[in-house]
């Protein structure tokens, strides 16, 4: 059972993707629309792939559900980053709430991790996964369309922060100038 849980470890992603691709090739070579998993190891491999697919399924859900869970996951990452910062440790990738562009990160996650995995799965179970791929593409487009908005929002925040710092500095300087000298 623990080997199935390890299928959620992202360090195993490329290996699991390669295993899925091997299953797709075996299906093509067999010339069959049905794949049989006669060997125990083949069944284990399939179960691990399904668990990995499930673990990475959030971007394949309707956008409202995807966003809701994405926010929860990001909060978990950001709490980890806050804790790392408090301990003086280097902040792990994606865990710095001050340095994450959510829209860009989701587009990258879909492009480089989720889409290749689900595209391979769709090849294995064709045509039964097309609706999943369609939703994934729509979600990617939704996040992609918001990248300029996110950049503008961050730039506005940076300008406001910079202005606030200048105003505080100016107020401090004015207070220092108004202090009588002996």
C-alpha cells in the first residue's frame, strides 16, 4: 500500500509518466482497444498511475472548484514558506507568498506537469478522457488570460509600497528638520 502513496511524490512524476507511455505503446503494439493487466506488476503500475493522476487532478476540475482547492493548496505552501522564513531557512519553491504569480504558476503547472500526464492517460483510455482534457485546456486558457491582470496588480502594489516608503521617509525627515538643535 505504501508504494501507492509514494505515487503522489512529485520526484516520481517522470517515472510514472514514462510507465504510462509504455502502457500506451503496449496497447498500440497489441492492436487492441482493450489493455489487459495480467501481470501483478502491471496492475501495480496502473494503480500508481491512477493515484498520481488523482493527486494532480485539480486543474481538470470545473474552474470554481479548481480555484477553491488551488487557494487551499497555496495557503499550505505559503504557511510552510512563512515558517521557513521565520526559521531563517531558504524558502522552498512556490512557498514564498511575496514572490508567486498564481496565474503564471498554474499555466506552467498545466503545461509541464498536468497536461502531458493527462494527454498520455487519454491516449491509454481513448476516447473516455476527452472531457477531462477539454476542461484542462479551458482552465489553462482562463489562467493565461489573467496573467496581464496579475502583473498589473503586482506593479500597482509595488508602486503603492514604494510611495508609502517614500512618504514615511519624507515624514521622518520633516520631523528631524523640525527638531530644535542645541
